[in-house]
C-alpha cells in the first residue's frame, strides 16, 4: 500500500483498523454492517474466524485524496501480525499458509454490489503447502483457481467471462457437468490457464506476494464503492453516496474440503412470508460465493440435519440466540469446515412486504419488541406493494413450471434474456420479465427495468432473490425444469403430457407469481389484493377466515392511527372517489379540483364563459353552470358528511378549456379557401388568438381568472354555500372550506374574500342557517410562501400545492422535464429522487417551513395542510409532520400509506426507509 503522506490526516489521526474483538453492532457507521456484526457475534462468544475491519473513515480518505491514509499500512501490519500470532501461521507462508478473505461491508447492505476476494495468500509456492496441510490436493488447487478468478475479475479488471469459458471448456473436456467433478490435475491445468488469461489481459503476471495481494484487494474494495453497479444500487435504494465502505479481513475457513464441509445461508424466519421455521440453502463442498451466485443448485437448509446433525443443531441454537439478541429476522452466512461450524456474517435480513408486517406483529406477540417498534419495522412503500393486484387463480391458465417463491407479486411482461434488452424495451413502454440462468451484479439495471425476474438456478439466498426482495420486485428463482438459452433467446418448458416441450421466444408474454413460484404462459388476469379488500371494508380483520397478512396489517394500522398527529385527507373530485377515500380511512377531502367537474360534455360551458364578450353572454353561462356545480357539491358533501371538504375554485390553465389554436386556424383557412366562411369560427379564432399564452401554466389562471372574469368565483361560492345549506336542511353535516388558488399577494385574496363573504351572507339569510364556511388559499408560488405572514391576515387556512410550488421554485415544467432530462439527472446523481416524487427539503421544503412559521406567527390558529402529490409520499409525510402541518391530502389509493407513515413519524421515526 502507498506510503505517501496524506495531507488530510493530522498527527492525531483516528484509528483506522479494529479487531473483531474491539467493535460492536452499534458501530455500523464506522465498521459497516458486516464488520459491526462480526464484532457483535465475537462478543457473544459465537464461532467467528478471527480478523479485523478497516473503517469507512479510511475509505473516505482514500476516495477523497486518491491514496490511503498514511497511518493505515502500519495499522494493518500490526493487526495482521496479531492475527498471525493468534493463528500460529504467516500470511501465505510456504508450508502452512494463513489465507484471508477481503470483503466489503457498507453501513447498509448492498448484496453483491461491491467486491469480495477469497483465499488471499495462495501462490505457486504456498499451494502445495496448503495441499499437504489439508491432506487434499484437489482442495488446494480449487482454492487457488478461485483466488485467481476472483482476483483477476474484481482487482485486475479482467472480463469474468474469460474465466467462465475456460472453466466450461475444462468440464466439457472432462465430460462432467459441475466443477466439483474436476480433479486436482484438471484444476492445476486450469490454474495455469487462468494465470495466462491474467497475463494476456493485464500485461502482468498474477501477483505472488501475499501482502501485495491483500493490499491490492483492499484498494479494490475501496474502489468498488464508486463502481457503476454500486452507485446504481444506492440510487435505487436511496443510500447516501458519501458513506464509504469498510473492509473486513478475515482468516479463511473452508467449505470446499470435501463432503463433510460446505457453506450456506440461513434465515431465522422465511424472508418471503415471515413464517417461522428452518429456511435457507446449503451446498456441500463449496465456498460461500457459490451459494449467493446461484451457479449450483443448493439443497434446503433442513437437509443439513441429515448431512451433519451436530452442526445443524449448533446452527439452530445460534440462530435462536441471534434473533433474540437482534430482536428481528436475521440473515446468516456460515461455513462448515470438516464438521466445525463457523459464522461468517449476520445482519438484519431483507424481507418482503408481507413478511415485514407478519414478523413485526409476531415479535410483539413474543414480547421481543413493543407496538411502537413494530411500527418502525414496516413502511409505506411495503404497504403499497401489498395493495397491488394478484393473479386470479380461477382463470384459465397454462402453467409452464414452478420455481422458488423468492419475492412476491404478480408480474406480467414480455420475455427478455439480457439486461440491455430489458432496459431498451422498458424505455419504449414495454413491460418485460428478465429471464436468466442466474443473475449477477451486472444485471442490476435490467432487474430495475423489469417487472419481474425469473431464473432457472439459485434459491432464496441467490443474488436474484436477495436483490429482488430489497427492491420489492417480483422474483421466481431456481425453476430447474425450465431450460434457459440466452444465446437463442428462448425458454423451454416440458409440455403437460411430458412428450414434448413448449418454447417461449423473446417477446412472448409470460406471467410469474412470486408468492407461489409458478410461471405461466401468456397474460394471467389479476384480482384485487386482500389488503385492498380489507381497506375497502370487504374483509373483516377479526374474522376467523381472514388472511393472516390482513390481520397483521390491521394491527399495525390500528396502532399508527392511535399515535399519529397528522390527519389524512383525500384528493377527490366526485362522490365516487370521495366514498372510496372514506373507506380507505380519509378524514375529509383536502382538495376538490372544480375544473375536473367540467371535462367532457360540460367543457363547452366553461369555454363559452371564458370567450364571452358581452355581459349577458357571461351571465347566461354562469346561470347554466350554477346548478351543475351545486349538484356536484351536494353529492360530495353527502359522501363526506361530517368531515371537512376543501373546494378549490376554478384553476384551469386557459388552454385546457379553449379550442386548439392550430386545429382552429387550419379549419378557418380551409373554409376561406373554399370561400365557405364560418363567422362563428372566425370570431372564435380571434378570441383564441387574444387569449393565447406561450406558457399557460404561468398565465391567466387561478385567482387571476376569478378577478378577470366577473362572477366566476362568486358563482362557485354560491353553489358551495347553497349545496351546504340544502345538505343542512336534509339533516346532514356539511363542512365546506373554500380555497382560492394561485394567490401571490394578500390583495388578491382580500378582494376575492370580500366578494365571497357577501355571497355567503346572502345564502345564510335566504336559508336561515349559519354555514360556518372558512376561506383559505393554496400556497403554490414562491412569493406566497415568502409573504405568508401577510397572506395569513386574510386566510383561515393554507394548503401547500407542492406540485406547482416545485415547478415554480425549480423553474421546471413537469410535463416536459420528466421526459427530457430527468433520467440523466438521476443517473448522474444530481437527483437522488425526482423532486416531484419526494419533496426537495432544502429548497421547496424550506419555503414550506418558513411559510408555516410566518403564517402561524400572524394567525396562531391557522390550519395547515398539503395537497400536492407529496402528500402521499412516505418520506415527504415525515417532513410535513416535522414542520407542523395539520394534515396531508393524497389520492384515495395512497391514503393507507399516508396513515401508516404519519404514525411512524409520530412514533419517532427518523426516516421512512427501513433497510
């Protein structure tokens, strides 16, 4: 490693290396998840091979300066000396070499995204010593070929396919199907071929100095933090880019020493369903990477009881210890070396959405966690997944095969056989299913693009399964009866009669069920999720036959509703949507967009009003609109009886209600050419030209329209007031709130309010009622947010319109920019997520926060809400809780998500993700 002095590190530089005996699980920021948990298991007295961890701080110095901290080499040497003394052997010594693994370990799990190298310390000189010490020449040469293959690919940048092709040729020449069937002589020859590949591809020999191997591997792990696949995964999972990775140097234990050795991955509960039991995969005579890579089909963990009962019993004990200690589902990697069990890793395991809810409530029942903690173990994104439809089991369907249900969901799409095609077709609007023999980290971008993933190899702990579960993506693994030919781009399944086969070509539609592992030909119809049926009141969570998942969701939601401070309303424009929203738990309507009431056949009425030249024409249009508006509001108030309904007065950009200027111009021009003049079209074209705007979103709309067109807003206010009065007369309980859109100055609001209050008084006197109507405004312009203290003098409430506020703060036209350059911004890391999806806390969020402060300084009882799309976004809901809003409003389908996240925010969550 470099001896260069690091200008960023002072004489009092921090400690960069920790032995496993020195850390604990609370030090994830410093030691990464893997290192912190290896230390924790060591502290618990579990059988962990000795080793040490290089901290994330060392990685950050390296990434910032291009060189390791000056103190790092000395610290690594000191810990390596201590490890050698403890093990009684030297790294790479000729007669009995100490071998180590070098593995990445970031704070948040990033399965397969960064580099690992096993068997470091092997060389031409030490491989024979390892063979003699182990009494197994084949094992030694197998370990050496693995080192060259992994080191060449991850450290030296050699194309991994070159090694795979050489390995396949060796098996083919031998006439065998698995690498286990290659003998020592075959592997010795393969090692020479691998070394030739390294020399040809890199221009240098494979390094024989064991310390050079280790130092280069450590540096490669640091570099892999900024590898393309790691950056893509972090963007997908919203993991910060500045955390860096720790590096774990661990003495090797070997699962490839024969049939009494092996390696496996275990879960303390099923990560797909949450059920308790024995879950995991085991592979005899193998090293750990073989299991997660999915290149050999494993046996179920339960089979280990027959293969090695002593190790199985010990593993079961350790699994119980770890789950009780971590109070959660644990994901465990282990190796058995000639009957001796070693623990290589544990972490809180990734799980499906269904498993998350079941496990959270199970742990409450077992007394390991309380309800508040259970609420933090789930999130809104998981709940949204549970609300997606599932396949209709009663439909006429053709099953192609069945694999392992690795990650649930019902995914339908066209078959594709490589990531490039998956991305290309997805960007063209096609839904695709990515089919591979097994996936590897290079397939990540294709997995993201696909609706689901299907593999013919691997189990619940393979790369495809782990990554898919983390992303909430449907996945079926290990469908062994299906033959995947990526070169011919075909999937072949046995025919039902067993006499032939069914061929699925690229582009053919298939359906995969991640809950059952079944694979179907063609598109399978879907039915509503039982969770949606529960929210809609069609399934009672207390019923004996209720789905166990529904019961778990009900318990978590009941607690969230008890503790949340934020109320949740719906964005709904008609009685049908309002009724559905109420079934989903809405506590009112936060946004009724009245322009949506004038689409279709009614559009012409608004068009006539906008284009009216004379007062009598305008009066006729308003008279025609009034009863229609009143009828809409009466239906809405009835559906939401007893709950607040915020009605936004008309806010259409003019182009939405005017004839298309190009079409109208062509029509007039053609009529003139035929000398068939249409005076109405000519008059209409002149009016459209007069009102045409280059940027309608920033033009004559909102409050400006109400001020320019006399009687427009007062007609709507009258319709609201009369509808409320008539609902009161029918013994209803209407609670209307009138919202003026696009206000930028308090003077606009004062004028509209004065006119509105006059109309309300007239209606109250006519009907002899006190309506209790309130008037407020949308805060959707930067100036409105900046002058919120003034605007609050004339407003009973604010509702933040964060869609328009985001557009005007950023200078983005949402309809244009998302399609034109947002993809590039996300790929380059300028955005971690679209600011239209999750609120931009530093810009838009600061305006919201300041407006809340200034508005309440003027009017302490000012009611505050949000009605943009962010109202249903999990992360944004936490922000709105923190800044002190009273409610969020979102589309009906997102109401349960907002309820859950509002509860999590109140229960003390520091964020909305639970990685």
